[in-house]
C-alpha cells in the first residue's frame, strides 16, 4: 500500500471476508496506485470475460481508462477491489447517476469465479451506497452473462429486468429486506463454517516444531495426534529431519508434498511469521499456533501478532491462536487430539470452546470426571482470528454436536455473536460462561473495545438470543449433562420425590425460587424405603399428567446406595418422555446404564441425525439439580416461543434523516447535541413526532408561549436537579389561562433561582398517563443498545430498566416493555385503564430502527413519553451526535 492514501479514502470500509470455499480474501477501496494491478488483472482475463464486462474486445486498457477506474471520490463514485496474496481477483464499482440511484458493475477474475466474490462486492457496495443516500442500483448486463445476472437475482432483492437494445437492464432497491438479510447471513454462515471445517476435520496435518525432546510442546502435541488414532496423515517438520516417534520428518514446510489442511505451529514466537509464510507458499488451509510470546506478553508481542494475522489473512488462511491449547475432534471418522493434554474426555455430543489454555485443561478434566462426552473442543488462545462465533457457525450444521458450551473471557463482536447464537440456539442449546460484572479487565492479548453500557446489555443480549447463561464451568456442565441426555421440559411444572423430607423440602423451595411450579409433592417415602416403594413413588410422579419434569433425591441413612434404587431411577426415567434430574448419594455426572456401559460412548440415529442416548444426570446436591432444570426449562420455553418478525415501520425517510446528520456534522465535525429543531427534524424522519416546547426567560415570555401552543399548558424546569424528582418540584401542570401561567412562573422562579435551576419551557398539556423513557446508546462494543423504563427517580435508583440490542423483532419490543417490574402501571394497575400498547410499541420500534441505521447518532433519549389510553405523546427528546464510530458488525460480511 502507498504510504499516502488518496483524499477521502475510507479506511473503515476495508474488511477481510471469507469466500464461498472457506478461503479468506481482503476487500478494500480502490486506489490510484492499483493501476499496475488493474493492468495485470485485465491481462489475465479471457476474451469472453472482457467482452461481458466492457461489451467490446478490449485486449488492453489505456492509461487514461485505468486512471479513471482507479481514481474515485468514494462517495458518488466508489470502487472496491478484492485481493489475494496482493493480487486483485475482483473489482466492483458504482457510479451515481442521479441523487438516489447508481449504476453498478463487477469484474471477477476467471481464476476465482464461483467463489462468491461478486456477491460479497454487491453486499459491501450496497451498504456503502446506503450510507451516501443511494437507494437504488441499476446495471446493464449482456443476456449471456448469466453469472452476473444470478448475482443480482440471488441476493434477495426484488429485481426488475427489461430487455433493451440487446442488453438486460437490471433495477433494484438496495434497502435491506428480510430476505436479503437472510441470504447474506446464510452465505456468511456457509463460508465461515467451511473455513473452520478444514481446521477441525483435517485430512492432512503438518506439525511444525515437532521435536524428539519429550518435554517440548511440539513433541507432546505430535505424540497426542498419533496416540489419538488420527485417521488422516500427519507430517512432522523439524530442521534436523530424521525420525520422530517412528514417523519420517521433513526439514522444512516447503519440503512437504501435497495438500496440507492444518499446520500446527510450535516454534519460538519470532519464527512464527516465517513459518506462516512458508505455509502460504504450499497452500495450507489453516494454522493452529500453540506458540506463546504474542499479544499476551507486551506491545512488541501485540505487533508480532498483528503481522502474523495479516500474513494469514492476506494468504487466504484461518488462524486458531496464537497461545492456543489446541483442538480436539473425537468423531471416530477424525479421532484428533491436537492439544497438549493426553487425558481427554470420552467421545460425545458437547461442543466446547475455551479461550485460555489453563481453563481449557480444567474444562476437559471436569468433563472427563463427569463422564460427559465431547464432540469438538477448541481453544482460541489470544483469539486473533477464529473465535467462538466461528465455532458456532460450524456447530450449526455439525451432526455430531447436540449442545454447545462456551467459556468466554472476552467478547470481540457481541452483535455478530447474538445473530449466530440465535440461529444455533434455535436447534441446539448454547451455554455460555462469562462474567458480566468483572472489574479486572480482559485477559492479556485479547482485542476488545471498551464499553459504555452496563452489564445489563450483555444479559439482555444473551436472553434475546436464547443463550443459557451459567455463572461458572460447574454450572455449565450441570446444564449440559441434562440437555444432552434428557428431553426438554414441556413446561415449568415439577414433581419432587425423595426419601428425606428435609431434602425434598429443600428441592421444592429451590424450585419455587427459580420460577418452577411444584405441582406434585414434595413426596418423601420413609428413609428405609425399599427400592420397590421408591419405584412406586417415582412411577406416580412420572405418570401425573400435570407434571413436566421430575426431581429425585435419595440419600440412604446408613451404608451405601442400593443399586436397586439406582436402577429404579434409571428405568423410570427411560420409560418416560419427561426429563429427570437426580441427587443420589456418591454419584455425580452422567450415569452409566444397567450393564455398566458408558452411555455417552454410544449414539442412536434420530430424525435430525445422531442424538445422544438417554442417561440420568446426577448432582451432588438438590440445589444443583434444580438450577440446571430451571435453566433448561427457560431454554425450552424460549425455543418453543415465537421470536417474532423483524420490526418494520411505514413512513420512514432514511435519506432525510441522514441529511440532518450530515448537515450537522459538516458544521461541527466533532459532533454535538442537536438543537430542539434539529432533533425534531431527525426524529420526524422516522415518524416520531415530538411536541414543541418553547424556552422562556420571564413570566411575560411564558404567557406568550402559552398562547402560542394553546391552553392548557405545562411549565417546567429543564434543570437536571429537578428532572424526574419528587423531592424538588420543578413543574406546574394544567395551567388554563395567563394568570395561572404567570403565577406558576413566579413561584417556580423564586424557588429554583437560588439553585440556578430556573431554566423553563412551556409546552401544551398532554393527556394524563404514565410517563415513560425510551433511549438508545451507541456502544463501542455492542453497537446500538435500546432501553425502556417508566420515568422517575425510583426507577433509576432501583435499576428497573430493560434493554435490547437491535435489530429487534416485534416480540423483542413487546418484551422490552413487559420485563420492567413497573410494567403493571401500563396494563391496568389497580383498575386503571391500560395505555395504548400498540402506540408505545410503535415509537420504540421506530427508535430501534433509527439507532440501527445511524451509527453517528451516539445517544437519543425520548423523555417523557406520555402513554395514555388514547395514544402516546413524546414530550421531550435529546439527541447527541458523535462521528467516526465504527461497529464491530457493520451490516456487511467481514471478519473482525
């Protein structure tokens, strides 16, 4: 890249993208210094491709044409190039032809067609064009250019075509639709899943740094790969070559013949970059870097890591690590242990992701102790590239994974996490362990943006996505062993059965405290009850048609647990379609069957592929069992619930809104709070009508303002000292005439002037109702976060505020209102008339759309929104602009 970028060059547009075959390419705006690359690109094209692009046999391009192609203003004329190993492999551009329309064109390298490059370019160009108030694309395509016509028709837009003078004229609106967004997500999912597949299901592995020294990491990992019975081919790489553990080594990566899917790198940190470049030279698909000494160490290590990542992506590869503990795939068709641990759990159906190596060891050992089978495990280390998001993309389609557990020490892209987790959780439970209130920062080496919003945003995001939030690894495995080996609960109704009244009471009380309904029992047989007596109590609980789940506890008063009691629990559970959790003395984890066979080692073929066999999940104490059951129940309810449709509102003028933002930022490039008129204009573009209010400095001005807006009116202070206060009164309502306004002004002025709180406005009196607050904040990590509450200091002090992360569905908007504890005030508390719920949801939905569309809008607060039976009235609005904000998930495909 040239040291000097051209004027207006938008660096934020640059992105690494995964193509259809799982390889990575770099996308960026074109530059004048791309001229030589454009000439090389054109020279490598076939005559047919040249004709389809230019409608003429232009074997060479003139310098004038190339200068015109490579010099754009990045607003009315935009061009993007896709590169691989510094070679241009695709070009896309648009040229504005009127204020709201642009002509779009693409040219894809003959050697890279079929990889989805055209779709990626269209996706990015459309997003960029929308930011510059372009709403429609047009294109001229020759009829025989079916590939390009398919790019348009398969993008999910409503495309119109007409044939004119031997050319197909294509027209379509580029505003995202539910279908276009669904298509983009499906393409992103397929590409990223394929890119991870080569890392987790390699056919051929090279271990670079394999050593004869037993204590060396390279030796340990190479030995573990061999001992695990890896079904593919493994090649040790060592400069001294020779024989390592009976396998002939090669001296250099470049000496390897044939394709390598995964390169496991265990060499000193300062040698890693050179090894990565060697891997690129032989076409390695992905690298797993076990070496430490990168961003987790110091700033120099961070720079070393950045250089390695750039080399990996520029050469089309993916990276796990650096500082990774390794990966496991216990599918018998793969049998791969590329970790530093020789002790691994049994094969099973839990996909497991961890970041740090130390916790990875603890996680694997805990799973093994519980007899909890693992399908795939991956440690991201410093998470320079492959993250939990990528693993979730893979697990969506992995038939061997039935549930997913993620231990997250940090999160780099919550918006993307939310999208992918929601898609995965719709079919497979996702359990996340992450501290949401830590004050100790993120682990060294993790790239994470600071956040402005509180931990409630993270909690809301997980709830919105259907993710099960566990407080620690212990709880994660508690829930996993239930979800993997028992049916999902049909509801919250539970039966409690045991042989100790104290234990059954404890279980019942815990169940009620966690939102479960005890409808059967608690039943306690006598302490010395026989297995037959206990079985009859169990059968009654399972047979009760009002029961959805059964909680069992049996603690013998003397001696060891009777095997007949254990078998009674096993058989009762196996014969029922209802889930069961049990506390049986001395037993914990996933129970073995009657014959002693480990159930997690087997699988049965179900309608949706391979499913784990039934087994009873066992817990040390009833509290653990109840907590796991309650979390599983909440997930089951979410899974069966209607997630709603994306929020759509009529009467939105996005171009007008962006014009307001652009005008203000042109005047104040650093951003600022909008004036009342500017805020009204911006919100009006999204269909949110804010009532006028007039600032006044005297009683005479107050009277004049009242006559302007019309009686009755409200006089109130704008000072934050009195806003939403009940102790210090700063408002007078229902003022019906000039005398009342004058008297109210004088009284409030006398009271508030000593506090410098006598800054007043006059506003028309709104209908009586419930004062609410809806707000949105652009967070550096989460992007837009929408909140809702009832107005007032008690609400703020008690933190009775709900949160959601756009894009929202209609169900999300409804839940935003229902989740606050004061929501009964809106639905008819103490025989009051319910407010107009639809009108309130309409305003919140419009606010959410604006927050999702306009990244430069850093904060909006609608306060108060007066909700009444006859509708809602927005009486106040504050809007703050802050330019230059960049979202981690910008609405177009990118690796972040």
